[in-house]
């Protein structure tokens, strides 16, 4: 285990750096040439539900920096459309749209690419402010938008996987999933840090 003794760093900064360097998932991320450790969350979910099929049209919302799309390409999937309000470095065989998926113009571009959507995945979260209630509210508001978009546009037996935070609007997310989807499950991947509020919801239409 690496320890840091630099006196100029505060205790919280030391703990953050130490955790980063001692994080096995970060080491694996570098070894496997992925763009972020978030990839291991999707890997776990994929192993649990085995929901991705080779002919599926997959929509990756909040895709940047691109590790989820990277994983799907490595798995052999070819019909991937990634969307983010932040620019994403090019990934071979992945189509990327810069913009907000709730924007009508962006949705039009989505449907020009996909006449049918089989799977929607979303790792969207707002930049945290330290205000847990506010962070949960903002991120979970987006999660609800993802679920509503998925209910409206997923094909029959389609799947949505979306991130939310424990806290504000969590009950709304669960209630919406219960009412509008045939099946839903809550997942806390092992690769998600223990002190993280993030959770994933898996829904089948």
C-alpha cells in the first residue's frame, strides 16, 4: 500500500491520493487501456444480466470519456451511438453526437441513426458540489429523464441501465420504474467505491 507523507497536503487530500493509487480498479483500467474505471461497473452489470446481444442498437448516454463504449466495442458490438454534452475522443466504430439527449434536435439525430433502440445505458452524474441533497436531486432528475426517454423510445423487451444517487428523488425513480417497466433491479457494483452514493437501476420494458 502506498502512503503519502507530504506535509503540504491536507488529510482529505492525502486520503484521496492514497485511495486513488491503491485502487486496484484504476490499475486494471490502465492495464486494459480503458479510459476510466467506470467500465468495471458495466462489466459487472453485463455479467449479472447478460442483456447485450450482437444485433442490438445501443445508446450510450453521458458517454464521455468513453469507457462504456470502449467495452462494448471490445465485446464485438457494432451498433453503438454515444451522446454527451462533453466532447469525447474518437473511438473506432462508435458514432458520437455532441449534445443533450433531452434536446429535440439531438433526439432527431438519434432517430436518424436508430429506427429501433434495444438498450440504453447511462452513467450520467452531475459534478458534485459537496451538498449531498443538491447533488442527489440534480443527478436523480437526469436519471428520471433517462427512464422517461427509455419508456417512450425503447423497443419491446428493451433494457435501460442508469445511474442515480442515494437520496433525493430516489423513491420517485423506483416508483417510476415499478409502474412503467415489466421488471427492475437495483445494483450496487463491487467496483463502485463503498463511500459512493451511486447506485444503478436496471429496467426491462
